C-alpha cells in the first residue's frame, strides 16, 4: 500500500502518533510518504520505506506573503500523483483535511483519492468552537472519507460540535519494547537508590498544558523532600516558566531540557510524570511514562481517564488542584511500595491496551474501508 501521512512537524501528540504510525507501516513493508513542515523529530533517523516531503514556505508577492493551506494542498497533490498514493491520512482537521480535499480535486482521478482524518484535540475543542473556524472545520471533517478520533471523549465532543456521527475511535499507541523500564537486565521494578527522585513534565509548553502548575507542585514537593524536576519540550510558555522557577526559588533544582530526541531514554530515569493540563484529548506523555513503569499525576479531564486509572497507575485530580496534586505526588514519592505498584500497573495497562502491534492493524482496516467507500462512490 502507498500511504500519504500529513502531520505537523512540531512536538506534540499528533506529530508523535503520525510519525510512529509511519514507522510501523514502513516496517511492515508499506510505502509511506510523510508530508509536513518541518520533518517530525520521531522520523530521525528515517525508518525503512518511509519518505519525507517538505512543505515549502512560499513568499508570494501578495498581502500576507504565504498561504499554508494552498502550499500544503499543492504538495499533497504532487506526491499523490507522482507516487500513486492509495490514500492520504491527515492528522488534524484544519488545515490538513482541508488541504487534502483541495488536493483531491487537483489530482482529479477516478476513483477519487480517499482521505482519512484523525482528530487529535484542539482541532475539535478549539477550532471546533471558534466562530471564525467552526464552519470550515465542519466542512473539512464532513468531506473526509473516514474520520477517527484518539479517545471516546474526543469522539463524543467531535460528534456534538462537528455534526459527524460515524467517527471511529482508534486510541494512540506505543511500542512497549521501545518505551520500557530502566535496567532491562535486572528487575525493572527494583527500588531506586538514595538519589533524589526526579519529576518530569513533557509538553509543547502551550497554555493548555498549565506548565506553571508543574512548578508550583514541584515547589510543594521540594519543601518536604529533595528532588529534581525535568521540564522537557519547548513552546510559548517556556520563558515565563523559567521566570516562575526563579521567583519560587527552585531554579537550581529545575532543568529545562528543551525539545529532546530519545525521550524513551529519559523517561525510565524519572520517578513521576506531572501532566496538569487544562485539556488532553488522550495524553500521549502519560502513556509513554506508564509504559516505562513511571506513575502519573494528571488532571481528570478529556481522554486522560481512558489512559490513567486513578489509584492504579497514578492519580487524577481536578484541573488547577495544585494542593491535591502536590499531596498525590508526595504520596507516591514517599512510599516506594506505592510507586512500584503503580509503575507495574501502568506498564501492564500499556502492554494490554495500547500496544502498537495490536492497534496499527486497525488503521489498515480503516484504510481499506476508506478505499472501498471511494470505489463505491465512483461506481454510482
């Protein structure tokens, strides 16, 4: 199968899942053409059978100078024609699904080019309610051949906001052999040494991630016990977070590591993941931590309860409950037996419910359904 995958090149759950899907499809022998600006970090090094096509920034001699939706549509159409794509799988409704729909007309073949759209979160919860974008988001979703969502919660919200009722739920997935606990040759759930515990936060540092809450929680932890905080990622709130760490007097214990490749090598060294987001359609960072046997303290919001089982693999508390999250973090960090039990449970959930080898085949079924739907439409 020749598959086009369109995604954002920035750090985030949608980019991560798109790149990992490309990786697994390529390993299975499918030809995968990833279209993005820039190349997703998870595609470095490039997997076998996976090809990358950059979307250029065209400086047009017109007001605004660049129209990303049209630039992307042009690249999708070119790749679809040159490589005889069987379908295009776009991650994020706007602009990707809209660009794919334009490309569909540019290609102009019969039967048409199937479009599979995966909804990841803010394309529904932000653009889907914004008066400036709601109609165009509904149009992009309506004209997709098949639509999937990464959680039951997001599918329900998308059905209500975008007026499409046949959305299929395909959860995000993980390679549990890549994301696994430390010390593979010994007991992966052994007690740590007496070194201070490490708390970690992974995100794109946007306001929805509530990065400041992580620092307030960590400040509460460090008042009770020695610890370190790793802040992994980058984005608009990073500078404000660094200033807050200084004002709280904790900057000597907080490491802002920026965007990092090899996150699977860092997470197993952590003792706890903090994810106090205002909204999460799924919570990929939480799943990655769980697969590494790292407990999670997160917000009870969106799709997170479908990933983190409260009291089993971590703790879920209301958004903004800094005191509650601080107490939950301390309850895990101060009791090794609790930490080990939650770590084992998280690892087990990742293996049983979100293993890539079990979920990726469902995408192939969705692809087959999309191609069949287009063929039936063309035969009418």
